[in-house]
């Protein structure tokens, strides 16, 4: 009985002290939010038009690792496409390449309604044609080389006999010269869409558009300019020379610039590491009028575009990417990861152009 009485007295004293502290205005203890964890977000093709995720044939997945304060310690971005019923990463970088030296490349048509492929020396099977290149040398010294232009998305091909003057400057091979041939369109999405090739007749591969600088800013063509010799260009693509003559080479391939889709998405991810995710709530600054004005009342970007706005957000090696990439779709996936982390609400997610 005495023990119970003592306990009652202690509890009464505690209650009195607590009441006094509250009356004195002492703050209640605060529990700091921790953002530590792994968070995943998605965007998918057709979302803006009402396509459900499970019905999409392409999607982007963003994975963020955050520390206690919301600082991004690791980031990964994956671009998946469905081919023949299988999901494969668009940035895999794997390809099958074969060359038919009997073919003389001929140009595809420009971006007109009745588009037709030209004749190509190359057979290429890959999920990633962004900034793709390939080269081969036949036993008789004939050279075949191909470069996918990042601004037109055409495959440009070159074919030279063993006795060609490889000391010529690369810039002399203009599109109008017929020595660098746009044989086929690798993607329907492009920044430059020539109706006829005479529109670009005086251009060479490195100056088709301002954004062509992504071709040789970095990567395997990083030391190449318009005044570089053709031999120098081919050597950068893997062709070796002896006594000024090209040596036999089985078909080889790679990616220039920062490295195709793999390089682009890795560049975005690397740019995010160390960033405070509680402050960077999108990959895009939507306060910029031409971007923000293109968001409709359903938070869809570039669908119902007012005058003066834009349909896409391009980014390049200058900031977070490696070629002309429509980064609004990556931004959607990034924002969804922030939703999972509790940093923003789903109502704040802008559905980008996919």
C-alpha cells in the first residue's frame, strides 16, 4: 500500500512539473525528418495521352539514393524499350554490325511524306543508335564508315577505295559532295528535318547545326575538327593505316560524344550526385517562361502549347547531357522518385514529352 502511495505522489509531481513547463511556453520536442533511403520513379511513353504504365512499350526508371538530409548520394537512370516481347535497356550499347562492300551508299529521301531509305552498306541491330559509329576495311583496302548524326538522326556513310587521298580535310566532305551519304533515318525524333538534301549541301558533318558540337566536344572524336585529315577521323573510329593505306578491319562500332544513350543518362545521373533533392525538385527550371507556359491544366508539358512556348526541352553536353535529349521525360521519372521520398506531391509532377 505504501508503494502504491509513493508512486501516486511521484506521478502527481511529474504532472505538476509538466503542466508548469507547458504554461511557461516550453516547446514540445521536435522529431527531424530523415530522407535516408532508396527511391524509384517512372515515366512512360503515352502517359500524357492516357496510356497506363502496364500498356506502355517504353519507360524510364530513375533510382535515387538519399542520405538523412536529402542529399543524393547515388543516382541511376534506365531507359527500357520493348522489342519482340522482351524488355531491353535502350542504353545497353550492344550491337550487331555487318558490312556489304558490294553496295554503294545512296541517300534516303528528306523528311517528306513519302520517305524512303537509301542503299546502305551497313546492317545494324541495336537498341541504341544515338551517336553510333561503325567502321570496317575489306581485304582489298576498301573502307566503309558510318556516323549517326545527332541532330538529323540519319546514318551518314562513307566509302573509300584503298588509293583514296586520306590526307583530305574532313570538312571538305560536304553533304553536297556525295562522299558522306545520309542513307537512312534511325529515329523519327530529330532537331533538324531537311525536306531536301540541297538545304544542307554546303554543310559537313560537324556544322549541320549549332548542336553538332556535341559530336566532337568529347569522346573518340574529341580531337577532330573540320581541318582534321580523313585519315585522322578514320583512325579515331578504329581504322589503322600502314604507309598511308588502310589495313583490314572486321566491322567494329562504338559511340562518339559522351557515348550514346548510356553516356547521356549517365551524365544526368552523375550531375545529380551531391545535389540536395529537397531543393532540386525537377531536372528542368519550370520558371523559364517558354517551358512553364507549355504546361497545361493537367500538368502535361508540350501538349497544348500556347504561342511563344515550346514542345520540348533540349539539353546538351553544356549542362547535364551528351546530345540533344528531350529531358522532360527524364524529369518526370526523377520527380516521381521525389514523390516516393516524400519531398514533393504527385500533383506537382509535370508529365513530360515522351
